[in-house]
DNA sequence: ACACTAACCTGCAAGC
DNA sequence: TGCTTGCAGGTTAGTG
C-alpha cells in the first residue's frame, strides 16, 4: 500500500498527535509480521517519551529518549490513533497506549515490520539509497548510477538501494510524465532524459504528499481519512483507458512480477 | 557485482 | 451460491 507519500503522510499525522507523549503500555496482539516482533520491545520502549518522529525511506522512526522504534507498513499496513475505548479491529497487531489514546498498527497481509533499535546503525537502514526529495538525489545521480545496469529503468528507480520511496505507482507515473518506456534498459537512457526523470520523480512525490497520499483500497491517514492523489493518477490502474495525452490506450504489462502501466505511444 | 525469482500473507473481484 | 484464479501500495534472501 504505502509508498513514500503515504509513509510521509502517516509520519506527519503521528507527529501532530503523539510528539512528547509517554508510552504507558505496549500490547502485541500478533507478533508474526515480516519479521517476528521481538518480545523485549515492551521492556525497551515502555514508559519512554517520544521525542520526535522522522522517516528514512519507507521506515517511520519514533525517536525515543533512549533508542528508536522503527516501523514499516509493508503492502497493507496502516496506523491509526484513536481513543482508548475504541474496540480493537481485525488485523490490529501492535498497540501503543498513551494517556487517553491508542496507536494501532493494522496490517492484513503482515508484510510490515516493527523493531526497537538502540541506534540507527541497522542493516535495513544502512542498505538504503538516497532520499528522493533531498539534494543527494541530484540531477546526475540516476545517470551516474545506471551506466553498468542492464535491468529496465523501472526496476532501477524502484531499487531502494539506489533511491528510496519510489514504489510501483509513482514509478509508473514518473516514467509516463517523462515519456520513457518502462522497458528501456537503464544504461541506454541519456543524461538529459535522466535529468527530466529525476525532476518528475520529485514533482510527483511532492504533489502526492500534498494530496495526503494515494488511497487505492485501504490506505488511510492517521485520522482514518483517505488520501486524494488517486484522482491525479495518469496511468496507474488505468489499463485500457484513454491516455490523457494522446487518447491512445493505456497498457498493462508485467515487469519483475509487478504490473506496469504505460502509454506505448507517449513513452518511447 | 548484477539480475532475476520465490517467498512472506490476507482479501477482494472477476470468471466459471 | 460457491469455487478457483489472479491481483494488490514492499522487500529480502537465495540462486545462477
């Protein structure tokens, strides 16, 4: 479900509601996520104040007085903050209690993950590439990092070791905006086109964050309301519909076991 | 070092 | 009304 804009939206919501709050109780309903939640997490975070929130790639970081709580939403994860008396829902796996509120981590497919970290030197974080909205994702970055790559360009921009946060939706959308065919080999694309692609990735992600993310089936912000970027999608999920640019047919193909949506006429 | 696959899960919609 | 199939926002470990 969540790509960078959805994670950013979630993080911003948590920031508003839970900064400076004290964790008074931790409840693990089902520890079996992508990786099993370590039971010692309770001991490590209970009674701690949340100093701040941050994001690295698609990981949300709860920065505590001592250490960090790190969460990934996987494909279907979402976080809700509600009053303590609200009944628990199906797939609520991890609950953090505060004064009068509860934060609930809900994830039907359980591809998400939750860790406690003493410090940020963790292999899952260390292997991440640059942040797409920071200056480190500069105009020549993709060109420089693609010269020896024979994989397709879509796989390149979705590779979190290269650049984080670009998932299936926004990869399709940025390639459409740039007029690049997703099947093109990464090392066959010119510097100029990569400069344009980089700009479009930044633009698409920024727009999506402003819209509160993309709600397809079940993404919701911390307050339970949907994001509105789905109204702005040009190709994703629009197989056989008309291209907004040339009126041709949008095609769906499979690349690396993921659906790719593109316009064969506009993207060459 | 790189490229590609399988695997981890549940839920939903479409087709028969 | 089922049953089966395919697909869904991610990412790692393993293989060649």
